[in-house]
C-alpha cells in the first residue's frame, strides 16, 4: 500500500507541474493591436470588426495577331466595406511589362 505522504507528494508534484506549464506565450504588439481593435480573435479567426474590400472585374479584349494590335475595355465594380471613406483609388497599368527588354526603372513610381 502506498503511504499517504508519498501519494500527497506525487499529487503536489503533478499539480505544480501543470500549473507552471501553462505560461502564456508572448504576443507581438501588432497582434495585440488587432485583438484590441476586434479585427482578429484570439483563435486567429477574423473578429467582429474585420472587413475586406472587394472588386469585380469585367475585361473585354480584342487582339489582332497580324498587326499585333491589342484593344480592350475594363469595368471595375469596387465595394468599400471599410469604415473609412476612400479619398482616392490608384491604378498601376504596365502594358509593356512582358515586352522584351522592358525597363523596370519605370515599373514603379520613384
């Protein structure tokens, strides 16, 4: 039969090991900010204040391989789901991006 003292000592050892093994991991500042804003929950899923903008594109293109002429139109339906108002929308168009010897200095604004 196991002595009461030995059983008590085993119980205390197991209990203290479990209590001290549950230390919280450090959380980065940006993740804490997302928790505080409500955009992220502690399990990593989107929070109650999470939002995402959405865009639907309709692109119509005509290409003539004989004279290598490309014509097209695009319609973009942009949905702003954020609580902020968009003051401006930027489009970056690079029609010659895949052209041989494309100069990448002009791919992005200086």
